[in-house]
């Protein structure tokens, strides 16, 4: 039995199938962890959702920003953007089943036996594992509840930029979602620098990768994440970056958690390159 963590698929279904062949994935024995952003930008969002859903408890998926955007568009609280490419889900015969399954995915998964924590984007430096888990559960409860549409209407935005334990309501939930699904950089005080999206070295002078902020309270964890295609595959600072930009013409990456071995397949051109 092996467990593999796989970076952002973003509707690149064919590349996912190729990667599973390289891994010699055995559905009867092996497990797959996905860093989120199963959908959008690529051309096969529905196929990806159907396949991963079919794996049942053999797959762990955390929500990414593109997954949440799909749910918000499906709820008709925001509009399609010019580069959105998940109409195949919105028009699918099994649309409601796929969307309901997606809406019930977590924002964080922690496996004490394997010693890894899975998220899509990042954690602010003020959060230890207990706080991160509690915050994830708060937001998951909203996403799965009757008030999800009300949250989607207020989900978009960069404020508040800094964690406070006394944050309330939609501001608190927006901050939580921004960390789990959008974060790349913070300043030294833990303020989110959400407008910086490029590779390290391109950010504002006072910003640094979230995992390099001094005193980060999650520094004792081994954290797997995606979201950051311009960072690419990275191992260091107690983190493992798995988004190697398949949808932008890069590759789809996997890490075998049992022994730390990396695997990957190159994009074969089914997904048009563009900006993250």
C-alpha cells in the first residue's frame, strides 16, 4: 500500500491518467491525496471530478480556489470569468451530484500516522495545527450548510489581511478561505500579501513565502500544498510544493509519502498555457 500526493490537476484528466500509469496506481491498495483545484483552466473538469469521486475513501481532496469559484458560479452568486472552462460541469447530467460531492471536501487533512498535513495554499504564521483545524472546520461548516450561498456572495476580497482571534462573521470566514486557498506570501507580521503571485524574488520587498515567516507556528508540521505554479516543485522549510503547472504547459507532479520519492509527467498540450 502506498499513498501519493498529487498537485493541482486543473482539469488535465489525460495527464492524470498518465501519471497514475507511471505510479502503477492500484486502486485496491493505494491512496491518493489531491492538493485541490481539480477543475478549471483545462478542458476536462467533469471527467476529473467523476474519476476522483469514484475513488471513494481511497482519495483525499482539499478544496482550492478554483473549486470554490466553480461552486460560487453554480450557486449563481458570481459570474463566469473569461478564462473559466468548467461549463462541462455546469451542463453535466450529473452536475448536482458532482457539485454536492465537491462542496463536502475539506480544507485541511492531517494524517498523524503518516505525519503529513494537506492543504491547497498556505497557513498564516499565527496558526498552529489545532488552530488551523478549528478554522478549517468553521469554514467547512458554512460551505456545507444552508447559508453557503450567502458566504459565496462575500467570499471574494483581500480583507482582512491579518489574523485576529476575535474576527467574526464573514470577515473571519473570508480570511480563513483566503489562507487555505489563495495564500502565497506574508509580511513579517503575518499580513497576507495576496497580490503577489510570482516566483520568489518577484514579490514586494516586505513580503516572503508564507512558509519562511520567522516564528511560524506550524513549523513542526510537514505540509503538502499546491496553488503556486510559479514556485513549482519545492521541498524545504518543512513544506512540499506540488503544483508544477501542468495546465500551463509544465508537468503534473506526485510525491510518494511513504518514502519521499517524486514522480511526474509532462503536459502534452491538451491544456493551453496562460497565467495562474
